[in-house]
C-alpha cells in the first residue's frame, strides 16, 4: 500500500518509514494511547490540529516527506 499525506493514521502506523518521520517532529505522537478514535482520519488532517503545536511550515514539510515515500 502506498503511503502519502492522504493515508489514514491506521495506515501510517503500519509503515515504519512514516512513523519515523512523524516521530521526528512529534516525539511520542504515534504511541499516544488517545489516538484510537482518530485512526480513521487522514494524517494530513490530523497534522493541522492545533493540539500538535506544529507551524504551517512544519506541517507542509511533513506532508512533503510523506508524499515522497512512495512517489
């Protein structure tokens, strides 16, 4: 399965490369037990939540890196 910023969180969690990218910017995000209810959401949407504390530039950088994984 191809991974991109349009992938659901559940798909991201199954790809070690994508997990490593997310963990670089948000340490511990992927192992957060409160993610259960949002596993069906696209990672692109989740990264834009204010709770992540990420700037628009960082979100765009993560999206670009995820989109490049299987390009």
